[in-house]
C-alpha cells in the first residue's frame, strides 16, 4: 500500500548570489596600509641633523609647524632651504603671514653650541613669534 514518491527530474536552478565579495577590497586596503606605513617615516624634513636625546614626551601639534634646523657647520635651514641668519626672521614672517601663533620648532645638531641654538631661538622670539620649541630625539627604549 505504499506509494512510491518520485523525485522530479529537474535540478534546482542556482540563483545569483546577492552579496558583495569584499575579499579583493580588503586585500587592496591592506596593501595600501602597508605602503603608507613604509613611506610615512620618509616624509620628514630632509635636512640631516644629529639630534640630542631626551626623556621628555612628544608634543602634539594642531597644524604643521615650521622647522628651523641648525646644522653642525652652523648653517641655518628653514624647512629644506638654507637661509642666511639675517634673513631668517623676515622669511618666517612672510611664510606665517603675520601669524605669531604658528608653532616653530628649532632643531639643533648635537655638535652646535647650546648658546648658538638659544641665539637663534631668541632671534625668532624677538621677531614676534611666541610658540618656539626645541626638538630632541626620543631615546630608544630597550
């Protein structure tokens, strides 16, 4: 008395997937992340200065600061450009567009006398700039 149930000979149709495959997107984002992590340290100021080490914390800046570097031979550099000592303050004023609140970092080579670094900082402050700071290299934590 049993009836045999016969399955239909037709196979079920495969419907297209309604989901987005995000694997290629994630792969591309990870490659871009690695590229930016490798190139970001190379985007610092290009003048080579041997900075002294300190245990002070890092300063967080709101806007990009102007960087004045004093090399071991005593030459002054504003960002990447060498500047004569008497033209430093007028160039800073021209760049900052009379904004005395712009942050200026002074980077002095380890071989430069402390008095020379303070003399440059004094000249900058006498030019009307209030936010002048020294930059030092943070020590390696081992």
